[in-house]
């Protein structure tokens, strides 16, 4: 496959956009080469500017759970657009989608809509700090919660207690309030809490991590974190930006049967439009302005086009009783196929999967946290990625990303993908 026009478009983009992209992960930096420029997409397929058709395993990094240009979403947005695209005033639609989300997700009474996952997590932490009157938060190395300052803290060896900024622009003052813990290491969390008594407002966690590849919580980890939070007056924030409305109707809370105090959403909840949300029980949510003292706002929050798309998406998920089972079966089928061909070609690998989130790591040992995820062989991944691209299969251009399976994938598409992986494996 040729990607000539994409290369030209990228060169043009680089002149006027830093790195040619509006979000760094799109830039193919860790795999080399130039990004693919998309022209359009439908169902499970992307069509690029060179006229190639690619089977899409990124799906806008998660939202396209029912496929690209999903008809009910397209129709809802088109109809709404004719009636005005933004008012900055309340609409009935906002209440309808809020009520729907509250009915689908366990343990929440009220929800507020924002414009991205970043905003959702940032606001959730501010709310937790205001509610508990404490400053510090615990986050886990390898978990991503958007690009707000408090979250751009990465683990370095020995930097587990006090965070250090890993992005210039994040002040040391901000970084010191973010404590780092190891994912799946309950004792680490316990010792951080003991070392900072009555200072920790919240623990924020991806209940199934998706930003170091897919890393499932080991048994007892989140249950233990939940208990530690309850015992120490700490709010547990589940960042369900990836898992919400994907792993189950009620997200990871439902799948894992663990209640969080605040839940963050993004991606699926907007049906592909820029939407995020955060939700909690009434007592916590009433702490937000205009009812309470914690300020949070947005001109475009609850935007009619975004709400129309999100509502159409959630309604489709809510009324399709078999959707999550189908996603599970399709992803399990893909997983079995990948195991088969990678084994047959003597590739060293580990596959992690929870529901329709799956990732292939090129290392033999279990991937349970950031350190073990980082052990994967990036050179092999690069070849794997570019090989698949040549076969017409598009996975995320980084070894540390999850593949998001869409219901629009047919079993023929999955067989095509497994066959492509077989072909590529022979060249690794
Ligand atoms: N939280 C998680 C778990 C995410 O995966 C992401 C984005 N990939 C975010 C937050 C940030 O969302 P956004 O990119 O919409 O700001």
C-alpha cells in the first residue's frame, strides 16, 4: 500500500501545526514514518487520502464502539445542527442524556458534562479536593488521565513518593501533590497513605488500565484500594474514560462490582463528539457550583450537537441487550486467532485482554504495571505495526496502547486481521 498523499499532507501540516498533529500520539513518533491522513470512515473501516482501506483497531481511541459514521449518531447530529449549534443556555436534551447515563451507571446520582476526558478528570480531582478539604492525590504510574498538570507525573525509579514533573511547564508545586503508586501493588498504596495521614483527597485509577497497553487489575487490587479509601476518608475516582459504556453498560464499576466515589467518562459517552463527564452520588456532586463552592464551568459544555450524538450512542447501547456479549465474543475470537498465529511463528509475546480492550506485548513475562509494560520489545512492535499497515490493518502507533474493538467488525474482518498478523509474524 502506498501512503504518498498522506506524506505530502503531513509535510504541509508540519509547517503550520507543531509536529503536524493536534495530539502527539498521532505523530508516529515511536514507530517512525508519517501518519496516515484520513478522508472518511464507515463501520469498521478507515479510508485514507491515498484511497487505501484500513480495518480500524483504534476507533478514535475508543468511542466508535458501534462503528464509524453510526447512522443514529449521524442522523441525530445532522438534525440538531439545523436547530443551532450552541446556545450556552440549558436544553432539555442535557437532562435527557444525564438521566440516561445515571440510569445506566451504578452508584451515581448526578452527572456533569464537559468537553473532554482531560476536563472530566481534572474537574473530578478538584471536586475531590474541595469535598475532602485535602490537597494530595495518588495516581498510578502508566495510567493516563489527560494532560492537566496534576496528571503529567511519571514514575521514575525512586520517585515513587513525591512526583517530579515529566513535562516542562508543570510546576514543582503542583507535582508535589501528586503521589505515584505502582499499578496492581496494594502495599505500595497502603504505605503512601500511611506516610501522608489525612492528606490524601483522592486516588484516581483506570479500573482497567488502557494506557500502557491493556493491563487488567489483579484480583484484590481494586477491592483493596476501595477499602483503603473508605477507611481513610479518601475518595476513589475511577477514570472510566476508556472503560465507561464499553466494558459493560455500567462500565468497570459494573463489570468488577466495585463502587467508586467519582467516575470520569469520555470517548463513548460523546458518540465521537468532544464530550467528557464526571459523576458521583448527590452529596459529592452538590459541592459543585452553582450549588456548592467548587467552581467548574464550560461555554460549550452540554453542547447540543455533542449531547445529541452522545444520547444516540447511549440509547443504542442501552437497548441492545447483546452488545457487550457480542463485543466480548468478537474480541475473544481475535485473541484466540492472534495466539494461534503468534505461537505458530515462534513469536515471544503476551496478550492482555478485558472485554473489548486488548493489547499484544512483545515480551514473555506478564504485563501487570508500567515497568513490565515498558519491557516490551519496541523494535519488534515497530515492524509489527508497519507490517500490519501494509496489510491494511491499522493499530495504534505505539506499543503502549490498547486496541479498541468495534461491533462493526465482522468475523471476516477478524479472520482477515488474524491472517495479516500471521503474514507479518513471518517477517519479525
Ligand atoms: N483518561 C483516560 C483513561 C484516557 O484514556 C484519556 C485519553 N486517552 C483521557 C483520560 C483524556 O481524555 P481526552 O483525550 O478526551 O482529554
